[in-house]
């Protein structure tokens, strides 16, 4: 039995897969299996895996089930004690798995680990984890900061699913990715469920990942904006404890307004943004049904939840600063 099951979701990523799979095969810890779920690609990705990587378990789907649906299919085949999700545009450092498993086993309360995900070709961080705002939105820890600023292990509320490892025990407790999400915010939803249920997430800076950010769908593509707009509201409705729904309702209104201004006027993606919001409202009844079981599984106290949230104002100021750093990084 492998200790770890790697699940790689692929959609027309034939050019990306070899470097991703090869990096896993070079891991110093060899107790793993690799599962590639091909989401109905038309670029012969499945043929590449079948012919060049016979040791890889290939699940070839007839249609695109998204990041969530593809990973759910992969989990059904996974046999490892630990479950690792890796984007096909991510390259793991050689000791990544050893370091992450060691971190998971360091504390029985640790249910997932966040790695140091860098923007490929730079020393800039894409994600060192995820933290939540008073509007119960998620935001990346360390985004566009230098790696040297985040070189110590620390507990963070959540991890980016571009390269993350989970204890199966935790997934049995809180559930896996929500198939309704398709893509975007699916990891925020899972992170919130884990955090509220009392599971810890440990950031492991030595476990470095090079990430070609948003290679598959594009960072500001219409599909990305649509699912961002739709799923962000679902995350809030499903997971926010009732007290905080009312306590920080005005923060959520401010967050939605800021999102509207950014996507519709600055990014000029008003059509997919408004379509996403419309469909999010149509899906509210389904999210309310899911909310019941999530709320029953909350183990943090009200005080612990409040202490773990960052003020929405601080988040918005950081997003404005990120726009400046993003422009500098492009130069």
C-alpha cells in the first residue's frame, strides 16, 4: 500500500504533464502512487501518459468534470493514507513529499500542510497558505513576497490546492472538494471546513514548488472570473457560523462591492462576473442544505474563530498593494 496518493488533474495539458510527473517520480520518498485524471482532453494527453508513464494510474474521462469532479474521481481510486493534489503546471522539489509527510506526522491535529509555492522562474511566492477575512473570503498568504520573508514553519488556516497534502482521516471527517464548485474557491471551501472543525494546517517552507500560475485557465479569463464570482458567495453561505453572518454582514457587503468594482470596471470582466453572481443566487438553496452538516461540525469557539480572521480593511489594503507589486514583478 502506498503511503501517499498523488492526484493530478489534466485538461489539454500535454506540454505540462511530463515535467510535473517527472518531478514526482524523482521524489526522495518513493512510497506513493500517481493518479492522472484526464478531463476529456483533445490534445492526446491521455495517450502521452499511457505510452510514456505505464506506472501511472490513468483515469480518462469522457468530459471535463472540472478540478473538483476530476479530483473526486481520483480520490475514488486512491489507496494512500495521505492524499496529495498537484496541478499539472506545478513542479515539486525533490524532498517535497518527505518534508510534507514528516510535517503531517509531527502532530495528530495537523490535517493538511501548505508548501512554499513560488511563481516559476522567480523567488516570489504565489502562495504560502491561505487566511480568511471577516467577510469569510479566502486570500493567499505571502503572495508576491520574497521567499526569504516566509522561511519559518508556521500554522496557517489553509493551503493552496495547487500543491497540498491531506490526511485521509481529515477528509473522512470534513468531506472532500464540493463537486458543485467545478473550479475556483474549491480549496477555500475545504480549508474553511477543516479550520472550523479544529484541524491544523502547517506551512512547510522547505517544501518548494514552482508554479506556472493559471496556465490552464488563465488568471483573468472569463471562465476564471465566472467561477470566482459564483463560488465566493457559496463559500460564505455554506461555512460562515450564524453569529458571524450577522456580526460581519456589512463586511460581506463591502467585499462584494469591492469585487464588483474591480472585476467590472478595472478588469472589465463585467459579463462573466455578473453571470456568476446570478448563478450563485440560483444555487443558494443547495448551499443552505449543505450548510446544516458543516455547522454541526464546528469545533472552534467563537473567540478562536474571531482571533483567526483578518479585518476586511487590512485585506483590501493588501490587495491594493498587490496591484503595485504585480506591476513591478512584470517589469
